[in-house]
C-alpha cells in the first residue's frame, strides 16, 4: 500500500485531546459476515490516543483486508492497559484511515472508538488530563 486510504475526505476534526506516546495493544479483526481467517489477532503499538480514537502501528495489512476495514465490514476490537496504572481499556472500533509507515514495513491505522463503556471512556479522559497536568507541573 503506497498510498493513503481514507474513509472520509475531510479535514481533521478531533474533539478530544490526545495522549502522545507509545504503548502496546492487542487488536482483533472480526466481522458479522463469514470471512477467511476471521477473527484475526494482531499485536501493535498505540502511538497516540484519546477517549474517541487512536493511531496504531502494526504489521502490514493485506489489500483485501484494508478494503474490508475501510468499508466497515471488518471491525477492530482493542485491548490495552493505560501506562503506569495498568487499568485495562477495551473497546470496539472502526478504521477511518490506513497508510504505510515511512521508515519501516509497518502499517499505520486511525481508529474511531465506536463501542466503549462510559467508565472506560472516562478513565481515558482522566488519564490524558492527568498526564498533561503532570507535564505542566514538571515544566514549572
């Protein structure tokens, strides 16, 4: 995939502040329709996240798989632990965009969290707020 695929051709409209860092995550690709090799588990690295979405780096995705992800036929289950506190985060997401990483053979995907409990969403929001407040204190 030498080009960026987008679900939507829109300017960025993020509605939540993102934490920027690296943390491991598990990603389960699954569908309501029967697909070969489904569900499929992939490990990856979350590059940034908010209570509404995340950017993930993972091993390459096949072209047919990318089409299914972008069309919404294939959903992505997300499981990770917040840094430091070990609080588990689980959510269902859909892929918004996919692109190839510049420096390695990895794939970078943008996920929108579409099914997440309010306590988990609140936990993420609180983590991001606390992270930036601690950063502010360290700088002063």
